[in-house]
C-alpha cells in the first residue's frame, strides 16, 4: 500500500479583535466601527481565501454623560463626535485627544463629553433651520473647554467658553454638564437665527434668550432614547413634574446654592416645572430669591420655559394616551420644529413672550394642521403668556392671513428694531445721550399677556420697556465702562468681573453693546 501523505491542516480564520472593556457602570450606546490595518500574515491559499472570515473592526468609543453629572443618569459609551462638517460647524480649541474612555474630571473626558453634548444640541435645531443660517462670529464657531478660575460659561459670538471654578474645595467643571454645554449652544443658535435680538434692550428679549437656551438643554437630553425611557418610567408619561428632565444643571445649581442659598434651589440651577405666572417685568425688582420672580433675565426666563414645557407635556398626551420613549422622542422633535419656526416669524416687540407664543400656535397650524392647538393654547393661557382675549383673537387674525393668501400671520415682514436715544444721566452716567437698540412697537394687534387679576396686561410703551431693561442692567453692574473716559459712571461696580455689556463713545454719544450671554452669577464670586 502506498504511503498516503496527511493533507495540510487548514488555517484557522482570523480572530476577531477583542472589544474595548466596558465598565459595569456604563450604559450601552451605539458606536461607530473603525477599520484597522490587516495583520501582516502570508496570503492564504486560493482555496482557503474563499472561506476565511474577515477581521472584525475595532469599536472606538468615548465616555460622556447622558445628562448632568449629578442628574442620576449614568455615563454612556458614545461614538466620537465630528463637529466641523456640514452647516453650523464647530471647532474645539486645542489638539483633539485620542478617542477613548477617560474618567470624569480629566481634560480628555471634558473634551469628548462637551463634543458629544454639542453634537446633540446642534442636531436639535439643525433640521429646522434655513440653509442660509450661519454663526455670527464666522465659521467654524470655536469652543473652549479649558477655562479656569471661574464658575461660569458664556457665549460671546466669537467663542463658547467653559470654565472650572472651586466651591468649598470642590472643582466644578461647566464643560462636564451637558445641560450647560447645550444651554450655551442654544444662545449661539438663536443668535444665528435672529441676530437682531442680540443688542435688543428689552427684558423679555433677554429673558427669552435664556429660556431658548434652557429649552435647548431639555431637548438635547431627549435626543437619547435611553433618557426618554428613563423619563417615561420616572414620570409615568406625565412629564410636567419635578424630574430628572425638568431639573436643569444640577451640579452647577448646587454649587450656586452653596454660595448663596437664595440664588438657586438646592437641587438644580433652574427647574422647568414651577408655579410662576407672567408679570410685566418693569414692575418686578431687579433681583429676588429663586422662589420669586425678578426682571433678571435668568429669573424671568422661567416663565416662558415652564409654559413651553407644559405645552410639551400636553403634546405628548395628544401623541399617545400611554406614551413610550419613542413617542417622547417624536414630540421633542415636533416641539423643536414649532419653536424654530415661531422664532423666525416673531416680531421684535416689547411683549416678546406673547409674540413668540402666538407664533408657536400659528406654526402648529402650518406644520401639523393644528394637531396640538388646544394644548398649546391651554399651556400659554395657564402661564399668562397669552390672555384669554388674545387667544380668541388669534383665530381671527389667522383667518385674515388665510384670506390674504398667507399660510399664517408670520412676522417676516415686521421691523426688526430701531435705535433709541436715552438720557445718559438717568443711569448714573455723564452728560450726553445713551443710544440703545430696541423694538419698533410695543405689541402687534391683540397679542398680549394676561394680567394677574383679569384681562390683558397693559403692555408698556417701547421707551418704558427699554428704561426698565437699562435700570436692571446698570443696577446689577453688568456694564463695562473701560472703553470710555475715566469716571463716566457714578457706580462702576468694579467687583463684578464678567460684564455682559459695554459702552463705546462715538461723536459725543454713548452706545450700548452686548458682549456675551453668561450664567449670570459673576457677582457671587468676589
């Protein structure tokens, strides 16, 4: 018998690359596969090539908070964000660290955590914005996550900046909170959409900027299905209640509370669920405890935020009697579409809250055939953003617009504002005129907020509303006089480090300009 040779052993298929180890505390999240170079092995025989399995790609992910670091939600593995592509590009300063799972409190973690929150916040609004919308400071908009020695974050048209401050021996990194990151991007998005609001010297316009930013934080959290599932389980589908979602910037708010218990509640910076009812801001004090309402933009912003969040809760019940996480995600997208359209068409007036609320109702008619009409009207009336008389007039005005061949009574053709000359000495300044940018009219048609007792609130004239804003601004020490001659102001408030506005002198007049929107607690850090 002939000796038979043993056939050569078949080569084993290429082994799958081991995935990155996951910590038990991390929740699962989608990751982007990234190809790796093939190993340097001899080419397999032709017969074996057909059956060999390709090497599995390595999964690259980063760690990022789903919500605020102290919200109770966990860290998640997420795909690294790419921010420089497409419309509204963003660029984080400094060299990007290699994607990986870094521990909170480190520079690398802050980089990828902020990038992830920025990506989600931008995607809240980008589908609902015109292609012509662009950043006011040029593209890409720079983001700095490495600021130090400050308990703050701000947007100043050139950059979005985040800082690290210390409170009672504890470091607070504002770039580690998705709520704060999304809030600041919200300012930038609104500025891109409505740059005329930037310098408008009106209480309701400044407060709406803050409200839009807080709403951006809420909608950013709802970009994640895991967060939607948590909220539905926590609230039973009745989302207008004190919850993980409604509490904005928990960690930062606790730090502010530690510094001054009257400035923030003990469990967050602001809560979208509250019992505040509209009041004419010129009749409010410039400062008040967090349990009360003042004309300060952060305080007054809570009126519109709570009204819109209550409207979202109603929209969810319209969407489904027993809502799921998918229903909440869908409603969040509808809410973003409504507010984006309303902001584009809202006329710049002294009664800006009511103007935007009316435009939200008309946007629902245009986008969703009035699907959410009833719950929108209910929420805005309950919060006093619209009076009963104003709501009744909305249908009549909508019908007039329809008869005129317009889908809704939009404000695209409305004046966007005008310059007004005020007496400089009234605000502790020297002789001369103070020039500010303000609205062209008090209110449009019958659109008006509710009065605390009955009927509509008499909307003040533009000059009165502008005076109210300036009083709050100068009393709080938020104006920088360094570009003007020394001794211009009788009360310069030099201890307040961050100034949101500044004065420039031109032809014997003083022009007020906005420098930034910030978190507003600079006067606590002295």
